[in-house]
């Protein structure tokens, strides 16, 4: 039986590349992209697209019924930095969109759900180094609070109603294809663009701020891998820790200087510094590696080379 997949929030940073990869694997006509707005040219031309307001239950159910959807990837969310500016809207989007999909799955209309959590579920009281899978979680942002609550609801719907929902806690995601979406780790995307276009960058985090990060290719691989894993191998139904690399703004700048020797970085912290300070520096993801064979492929050096090479082509730079 072939899979019919719906990606809600397909025009976001992760959603765009996830949709394209899913279409490559499953066939373009079997992967329906949806969002409240249009995406980039490649996304819009590569397969079916529907406008969906993720907090409108009837709208979501209508598309699922129309295309006889088997699996839903719910990628719609308001991220950490933007969420602090619009807390009520962030809570409404992040929670109601999840309830809509979980309730539709509970009724048997879809067989499998992916919902992303985040390292934002952790807070100032969480152990900073090698943060365990199960630990103190006292998030200090609306985004983190919504993700922590979402994890509990995912586990609840699995235990109470048998909903096959799967989740991973994304670290900061780095990609050259789509622009940053309002997250605290966005400096690690912006810095590559500015290095090539201006030869300088002012970081909104200080030079010693170490955070868990991941290249987009690894994030997409992990997302698809957990969804393709046998149900009995998914031992955690809240959300799995996921990790690849951890680094500071200073360390990423040094890596860029190997390719662009004249690159200059300066530091001017803003409100995102307090958010970053509440998050872990490194993550223990041994459970994901043990349960469903997760492994990453990009370190800082390989990622930086790939980012700069791809952006040079994007900007037509020699």
C-alpha cells in the first residue's frame, strides 16, 4: 500500500526541505504540501499544494479526507524568538494545531503522525552538558512551554488512544536553502550569508554561547528515519533527544575564516541571549541511537564547507 503524506507547515525552514525529500522518496503526487502561505518556487512546482490554516480543524480534516492521507508531518509552529513577541498567538498555533492532528488521528483518519519538539523544552535548571533524555524540564519561553506540553499530550494520546505519534527534539537547524524562521539559533544560519555577502557579521549571541546544532540534511534524515522505524522500536512517545554537534559563535567564525580569511565577527547580545542561556550546551541522544539507529553525518567542518559552497552557487559568487 502506497503512502499518502500531508506536510502541514511545508513552507517553513524544515518543512520546505522535508517536503522535497519526501517527494523524492515517495513520488511527488503522494506528498501534499500545505501552509497558510505560498512557499518558494521549487516547492510550489514540485507537487500538490493546499492552503491550510493549521488551527482550523475542518480545514485540516478536509484535506486529509480529500487526499486519503495516511501520514501527517505537523511542522507548523511559531518559534522561540518570534513567540516571545506574540505569546498568545504562539500558544494558539503550537497547541491547537497539534490537538487538531491528534484528534483526527484518534478517530482513525490517519495512521501515523510526526510532531517536532525542541531543545527549548529544557530550561535554566536543566543540566547543561550532555543533557539526559529524562531530566528537569522548566522551559522559560512560550515556545518551550508549548513544546513541553505537546510532548505530554503526544504520550497521552499514544497511551490512551493508541495514536502512533513520533517526535524528536530538534536542536538548532542550519540550512542554506530557506531563510531563518525566527529562532534563537538563527545566528548560525545568518553568519554564512553575511560572511559571503558582507565579509562581516554581528552575532546576537555572545562568543562563548555553546548550543546543540545540526545540519539540515541530518535533521531530515532523522525525521524520515523515525517515521519509517517499526512501531515496536519507538520506546519513547513523548520526544527523543537528538544531537549532532555543539559549537559557539566564535568557533563557527573560525571555521568560516578557513574559507574566507578576511571575515570579521563582532558580538552584540540581544533578548535572545537570555533564551540561549537557558538551553543545554550538549545533548545525550543515546536513546535515539539505540532504539532506531540514529547517527549524524555532518560535523562543523563538513557543514561549513557545504554551506559556503552551496551559498556561493545560490548568490552566483565565484
